[in-house]
C-alpha cells in the first residue's frame, strides 16, 4: 500500500514538473517573439539557431509569407 501511494505521488510530481517545463518553454517563446518586430524576423532568428529555412517555418505554421511581415 505504501509503495502504491509513493508511486502515485511520484507520478503527480512528474506531471507537475512536466507542466512547469512546458510553461517555461512557452514563456521563453513569448519573450523571444516580443523581441522581434515580425513573424519573419522571428522565423529568421529560429532558423539561424536550428539550421532550417525560415520560409519552411512560416509555411509549416500555415502563414502567408507576404502577410507575415505585418
């Protein structure tokens, strides 16, 4: 019985840690987005770090590159 309770507590702790990590990642992404003046600028910054093509990022997000500058 003790083992089961401890196991449940550990699973709950793991879920809380995962949720916290997701929130941190979302806040970091928001901060990064706010530093850039357009979606294209952000895509270029991400592409520079990851080695992908910025146009591919914009297309994967379902955005029109011509409208992404505004």
